[in-house]
C-alpha cells in the first residue's frame, strides 16, 4: 500500500511539473530537502527508496507511439529501460544480458567455475591495476610478477603472511636480517635476551655468552656488605616499614566519653576528636549538645531558629530575634508601669515607636473604641466604602471625601491595570489564555457558544508581509511573510534563535533575480533547518514556509 501511494504521489508531482512549471519552480523529494542542486528542476534523494517508472506492456499504443524524445519507461516484456530517441524507442540498459554476462561489483550468483572465470580467453597476459597503474601481471605462461616492488642494492624484498589476518604483504629486509631469519628457520643459530636479578656484578652490567649467543642484563640486589644501587627485597622493605609510624586525623566521634576530649588509637595511629558534654571538654558537633561552665561572648550572638530560656536571663541592652522567634518558658516582666485611669479600661500591648519595645498599657475603653473606628486616617463613627475607576492602578482613596473610603479599580488599558469591560479596550503586556479563544467579526461571542478550535476567527485575518532587497536581512518577531528581491546579488536571510519561540512560522518567497542570485536561509544559535546548516532558494516565485520546534527549523510547505 505504501509503495503504490508513493508512485501515485510521484506521478502527480510530475504531472504538475509538466502542466504548471511556474507553480513548482524547483522541487526536491526524499532526504535532505534543504540541499538541492540549482541545475535540477526535480531532484530525488534516498538511501532506501528509488524512482519507480511506469511499467509498459505495449509502446505502440497512443500516446506513447508519438511520445517526445527523452522520455524513459520500463518495458516489461523485454525487462529493459527504453528511452525515446529520434522518434523511436531504444534500449537504455539490457538487464537480462547484463546480469548473465557481466561480473558485478558485489559478486555474481549461479556461477560455474568450469565456464565462469576472471581473466583472458586468448594468449594474452592479465594486468591488475589500481589508479591506472599496473600492480600485478599474470603472463600467458601463468607467472605472477609484482610490478611496483622498488629495486634496492642493500635490501631484500620478501613476501610475508600476516598471522593475524592471513594477508600477504611485501617487506624489505636488510641482508643481515634476512640471513638471521634463514638461520633461525634452519635451527643453526639462536639469539636471546635474558634479564637476571643477582649479585654477579657490583653494579648494573651487561654480559654476553658467545657459546649460545645470549645477552644477560645483570640487576644486582642491594646487600648488607657493600653500598651499591640495585633492587630492594620485600623482607628489607618490611623491616623499614615497621620502624616508622604515622599519626592521622580520624573521624569526629559524636558519642562523648573522653575526659581529655581526644582519643588516640595507638595501634592504627589515628587521633579522634570527641564531642564535648556538660562535664567533659571536646569539640562542637552538628547535633544537640549540652555544655557546662560559664561562657562569655565578646561580640554578638545570632540565634537562627529560636531561643529557649528555662531560667532567669538578664539582657542589659534588650534582645532582638531576627528569625524563628523567642521561646521563653518563664515570665516576662515589663518594667514600665501603666498609667493610672479612673474609667473602665482595656489592657493592650503597644509598640513604642521610638524604641521599638513592647509596653503594656491600660487604655480607656471609650478611647479604645474610637481608635478601632479609625481606618486609614478616617474617624467614625460611620465610615463608608464605595468603588471608583480613577487612576491607572488599583488603589484605596481616603482623602477625597470625609468618612469615605473609595476603592478605585480602573478599566484595563495599555497604560493601566484593571478590569475588562464590555467596551473596546487595548491591553499591554504578555497575556496567556489557557483554554480556547473565539474572535467573532464585529460581534461578541454569545453565552454558550464555544469555539471549535484553540483559536477561531469568524472573519478575515491579516498577517504582516514586507519586501526586502537587501543582501542581508534578519527576520524579526513582527515578520510573517517576507518577499525577497534578489535582483542585485545573493541574499542571506538570518533566522532568529529558536529558544523560547517554539511554534513560530515564517514564509519566505523569492520574487526577483536570476538563478545565480540565490536566497539562503541561515539559522542562528547552532540550530539547523531540515537537518542542514542552511536552505537555498534559487528560482523566482519559489517559496518555503518554515516552523521551529524550539530546537531546529523544519519546512512545512514549499
């Protein structure tokens, strides 16, 4: 099904190319659509698909009988490609003869070594060449000659079989090396290299034994009788190692218990620091601890999560808790005495605006009631709240009208924050609509009428379009369609970085210029277009619509 669909689609494209060349000025089908040869009107590229030509049984039927020269078909009775030449159909490739009488680059099947072979059938030599230069020559008398072996007066060329791959390679050996190789093959001589660890010599030395052609490298062992360089035995190294001891700092011990605050593991040579307690010295750990003895801090102390005081605490200059609050389980005494009043009172805590200290006060109940009725500098007993639209932001107005608080919520505009009304409005700033949006022409979408898509426009729509004749041009977020006049020279259109513009669509169309004046779309920020670093438009009135997925650009229409 897929193959039939592809062939039909290809025939349809070919039909349009022949009937409407202005609509498809240049087309590529298959892989790498961004790279097209400017000399081709139609280009096909694929690693797994081919061009399927029409399969014709009878070429005498009209209109094939009068087809123009240059047409190619596949003729099924002869299993051959036919091309129209000078008003006649002639074979382009004879596939039957080619498969039966030709050696293929990847080998043949069904061969018979009695009748099929590589070589000559007459009394002539066979020449095997690379880069047009003869490498091997097989004469008519079946002698094999390597033609490119360099002549040498001092070296001997031999053929060697690689034991790993089995390949035969040509090597050049000196006369002495060749002689040693022959002697070794015949077992008449041998040479060895022996390394000995002994005390034959006072220092390092090399000795030779002519009888068996052995070379000995003597490496002495350090002894106790004389001072010399050499190897150190394992027994001597152990003797040195046991006579030294290192002390390392071990892990912090969270469990207290040492009266000195330190623990030394003499066997392992490790010194540990122990956590302090109320009765033993030691270090400060990251877990809960209780310390003994009076501690004095000359500078400030910062309590991050909270302060707990179970006994009496005297703080001469006050206490300031910046985070976590103060957890005081005892009593808090305010030294400042409250004033005397003769009427019914209400006890409250006031914050001194000068010192910031909390002070206990007994306030006249009537005065306290009046204070509660004071809101935003308006004093009761009756304070009214109303709404307004003044200003450019939501604000509370308590100064315009006595005993009246006005909550102003303006209508939203390009310069004001506020509410959306039922009149024409212009908004500013980035807005996101989570669900669908319907825009009706000259009307408001009525209640219960839902759009049939994410965005529904019941009327015409305008998108930005502009023309450029510059040799370099950068697309902006305000662009939609760009017409390129490339009459003067090649033009490069720079695409914006794809980060944060996922889904953006551009259409670029060449409207003027010769085929030599190309329009090149150039991604930026490391992005690609159709898997390539650029996309080229050669022909006039050829356009491409591209869209980004936030990583690269892709051709949507062309």
